[in-house]
C-alpha cells in the first residue's frame, strides 16, 4: 500500500473514531429515538435548569431508573428561561420548570400551558460582594443587580424589599442574566449583586467573593420560585402520564426532605450527571443550613399565585387580573398528596 493511501486510510479511520466517540458521549440517543415513537408511547420531555428549585427533576429521573417502571420522562438541560419558554411554546418540550411569573404571563398571552406543581420553597437570595460597599439593602441604590428574568420571583423580591426600604423601582438597575453566569459577573465586578436561586448564592459564598445580603424568606414568607408547567395538549391526551410525572416529583421532594444523607447523595449524582457542577457546591446549597431549601408543601395555592399576579401588575409585567383557575390544574397535585417518599439508598440497585 502506497504512503498516500495509508495516510488516507488512517485519516478516515481517525475521523470515524472521533465521530463515533462524539456521538456516544454527546448525543442523547434516548431522546432521538423517543421522537420516532408513536405519540402515546413517547416519554415526556421535561426542561430544567441547573438550579435547586428544579432539583426534583433530575432526582426523579435518576431514582426512577431503579424502579419497576424505569425512566418516566426525559429531562433536558437548558441554561436560561427564555430558551425554555421558546421550546415549550414550540412543543420541543412538553413540560418545564420555569419561574412562576413567567408561567402566569404565558397563560395570559394564551399559551396552552397549565401549572401543576411547585419546584420548592425558599432557596433564593440576594448576594453582594463580600468585602464591597453594600452593607444594607439601601446601599444598592444606584447599583446594578442581575436577575434571571423580568418574569421572575427573584425580581419581585427586590421590589418587596424596595417598598420596605422606601426606595423606588428606578433606584436599582436590574439586568437579565442566565443563572450560571451571575457568580462570575459578580467576581469580575460587572454587577454589584444578584438576586438568584441556589446554588449560585452558595457558589459566590464558597469561592469567598460573595455574601448573602438576605434570603428571600426574610421578605417573602413561604417564598416559591420555580414551578412545573405542562402543555394542555399533553394533559388532554395523556393525563395519566402527567400524574406519573407529578407523583415522581412529589416523591422526590419528600425523599430530599428526609434528611442530610439524602441531600448529600442527591448533590453527588445530580452534580456529576445532570448539572455539570461540583457536588460540593450542591451539598453546600442543600445543607447549609438544611432548611435553606425545602421540598414539601408544593401543591399550588391560590393565595400564593394571586399575590404574584398582583405584584406583576404593580411592577408592569402583566396587564390583566388573570384568575388562578385559568392557568392551574390542581387534580394532579391533589392526587400526589397520597404519595410517599422514594424508598432508595445510595448505591442501591432498586427503588420503590
């Protein structure tokens, strides 16, 4: 064989090897094949971000693999809420964890989605530079604070605090930023602070450059951030699949709230296999203290959402008093209340 031919053969073989490795490592073949199944047999694709208010999504996926029913849906990682919103509207995903004001706004705009469950309670904070000039909330006057979206509870936290401190909305410049980017922006002094869900407040704390100015619960008792929405066509055609999804999320929340061992275990497998984050970061967010985030009492409540809706109107991101019943479907959370926590231990090959 001539040298030129050998070079071509080796080059072609190398190309095939690299392409095969890329496909094996980076292509979600389960999701690809799922798209070709008949509609009623497809697994539900659920969008999520790498934040603790959506932790029950990967926890359910991971633990259910060891159960009799196996995987009950296909989780899909995103980096920002705008991308999730577009995927949900285009039916690229059938369910998603998004912030509550965004879900209300989508429903008000006629998007075919319903809120069926919450992600967690608490777990958001306003963070500033550890040794910076901001000592109290009033010191944020004239400064720049990052939020995940103008349709977010993290934005509304700032407005609640401003009211109590006698400040106007114009006193703080809010900029939208993808959650994974905020800690780096604070470290680089590109922003003066951020209002964001965990684990990004913990990330700034762990790295030594950030300090929690206040937790959301200090200004908003029973604070909620992310919620689970499902497309109406899925609810209509496959209500049993929606119920299985909500049951799994509810059981994961109860499992996480059993204690520190479960949270440490979740931090390990979620950080490594789903969030691409160091498990130590998630462990910090989930255990320092243990009630920094909670995963029970997650059925949607009218009083919570009426308050969010009214604040959205007051802060200019909603122009109508859309009724609670128009954008929620409580039958799935009502049935999920009978569920019990997953019976699963780290290293076990079975789950019930």
